[in-house]
């Protein structure tokens, strides 16, 4: 063998027929080429590939056999066909992506299902899911029409009950809103449930109902503010007012008595004021006489 380049060797020889064997199989004439190393005392491992057999006196570079070329061409054609069948256009890829995205955000129609809390931990861990439901299937009454529908939102905080309860909110077509939550007993060691249920539905207050309650509370508060000004005086307050009034009149009469000699007009005015307050004439006060009487030509005087 003569080295032509790195990894390429060429050798020349005479074609000979097998000298032994029965001429059948690998020993058949002009049917096989035996390639081997000689002597075979080497300890290294070598690999021979891409063997080319030529007849003549001049060797050429390696080229694939004609039958190999045809076989390769067929294989390449098949690969191209498979590629065309499995490849998609840009528009098709965008359509697939859009369909996948829409499916993710589409509200699933599970109107006839009322799954237990464990189903949501298994199928929607750490997710929020919105479903289209029949109110009657969920055990709810209300809504519009015979077969009232609702939209139910479920919030699953964790992969199992150790991370918190599952909460559900159902919004009916009549505007009412209902809520419930999981009520389970969970065995963490075996990941099993001894109780897998929901609490009873509780209705939220409607907007109109909440406004009516707020208006009622406001009316009560307003009435409470005005109550002290509108209520009737108590007996104690009336007695206290009368006592203060009598004390004031007594002080005025005392002043009038001290000035009686030169202020008869003041006494007359006080008498009139006292008569208006008590509804009667002035009888006795602070040691005065019974009544005033006129006499003589020098004005009024007191009778003992």
C-alpha cells in the first residue's frame, strides 16, 4: 500500500481466484474482495472504509459507486419529502401558537361538573381557572331563565391543602355573587383525603342592597344627631329652669325694695313682669306688705 495523503492509501495487485473452498458463497468466483492486514502480528486497531476497486493501471480519487449514488439520491429525496410534510409555514406556525394561546385563556364549558377540591389541586395547582357552569349543578338557585348559568372562578394557591384552601366565586346572570371554600381533611404522609368537600355557598350583598343599608345607617345617624334638639324637656330640666327664674325675680325685687323711696316706677314695672310670669298679681316677696294702695296727693305708699 502506498500513502497518497493523510488517511488515504492506494495499492495495486492482480485479481486471483480463490484457491480453496467449494466456489459457493464467499468463495464464489469474482464475487468478493477480501481485504486484510499482513502480517497480522500488530497490536493496534485500524479501520478501513470507503474501499474503491478499479481495473487498470492508473488509480483515481475516491468516488461513490453508481449504485450508491442512486441509493443516496433516493434517500435524500425521501428526506426532503418528509421535511416538507413535517414543516409548516410561518402563517401556520402563528396560527398554531394563537390557537394554543386562545385555548389557554378560553373559558372551558364544564357546565355539568361539580368537582371536589382535590380535583382542582390535581389539575390546576397554583393557578386560577374560570369555568362556565349550570347554577343548579353547583347547588345554587337564582339567575335568569329555567337553566340559569354562571361563571365560576376557582383560586388554587398550592399543590395540596397544606398551602391553603381552595376558594370559589360564582357570578350568576341575575347579578348575585356566591362564595364557598374547600372543607377537607388531608393526610400528608399518604396524600389521601378523609374528607373532600365544600362549605355551603354564602351570598355576597348586592350593590343595590349595600346602598340601601348604607342609606338606612345614614338616616339613623342623622336622626341620632338631631334627637337632643327635638326631644321634650325633662321634668328635672323644667324644675331647674323655674328655680333659676324665681331666683332672678327675687334678686330684682330685693333691688327694688332698697330703692323703693325714689323709684316707684321701677316697682310698678317689676310687678307687671311678675304678673306676666306667674299669671297672677304680686302677693308677697321678701317681707313686703300685702298690696300697694294709693292715697293722698303725693303718690303711692305701702300698707302694713
